[in-house]
């Protein structure tokens, strides 16, 4: 006797299939947008190139993203969050907030240097690539606040400090993508950022000389798949 499929289970299965199809299409559009934006520009005129790269109809694209800004945020969030999550796991055992920042920022910039397409996209998109769901706004504020509370950062406003730090990071990625810079550029960028917020130079020198822990992005990482070395 053939078992009958519960109608509720059938509906649930169709829902899951539909959601998975949407997830894959959204990721396909994000991957295509990253390829276009990292090689050309991030302005609205490139939407046609994104659609062509993805091989979809214009209507399909606008079912997922209504504006260029929305697309930029999705690309930046998807690419960066997997890296930031990995970095946070790596520095999770460190107790000193200044060491956490120094190590995390070095890891971020070192990885960006390994993936120049990613660095190019980030500085071209600027803060437009940082949406509310971007993990930089989850982790950096608490690390900055820890530095302020311990007296390591001589700043009045942690929010402004966060924005200044993000600007410095974008400037460092711009330099690494467009100029011939020394191999220790990530360390020197972190040195000057921490100096700007009041950390003693001798302490910074000690922190940026520490061996960096190794991080390894998974092979199916969007960053690895789409932002390989030039």
C-alpha cells in the first residue's frame, strides 16, 4: 500500500525548494556583481553588465535588488562577513582589546592583500558596502569600547572612532590595490591607526610584531571562489 503524502508536508517541501532556489539566485547575482564591480566601477550604469554576467533577465534582477546601493551592500556584506566571522573566531581567546584590534586588523588587511579584487571592490564601494547586517558593526564597536574603557584609546566618541577606523582601512586597501607598497603595509597601517587613537608607540610596535595566527577560508567561500589572486 502506497503511503499518502501529507498535504502539509508537500507544501513545506515546496516552500523549502523555493527558498533554496531564491538563495542560489541571489548568490549568483551577488557573485556576478562582484566580478563586474571589481573590474569596472560601482555605479548604476554597470547593472546591465551584472545582468549579462549572471545570464538573467532584468525583471529577475529587480526581484532581488531594487537599487544599486542595495546591491552594493549585499556584495560587501556577503564577502566581508565570512572573513570577519573567521577572524573573530581566531582572536576569540585574546583578552586585551588593543591586541584583539591589532591582530584582527592585520589579518583583515593581509587577507585583502592576498585577494586584490576584494580590496579593489571595497575601496571603490566605500562605506556604501557596509550595511546594517555587516558584522563590522557587530564586532568593532565592542572592541573599540573595550579600548576606551581601559584607557588605551584617548578618544571622546567611540562612534566617530569607528567611522575613522573604517576610513583608514579603506584607504589602506586603496593603497595596496593601486600602488607599489612595502610588504609590511598592513602592519604600518595598523600602527598609524592605533597611534591616531592614542595608543603608545612602543606598545604598538610590540603588538604588530607578534606572529599572526593562521586563518584558512573554506574552498566554497565566496571570497575564494570569486576574488582569487590577480
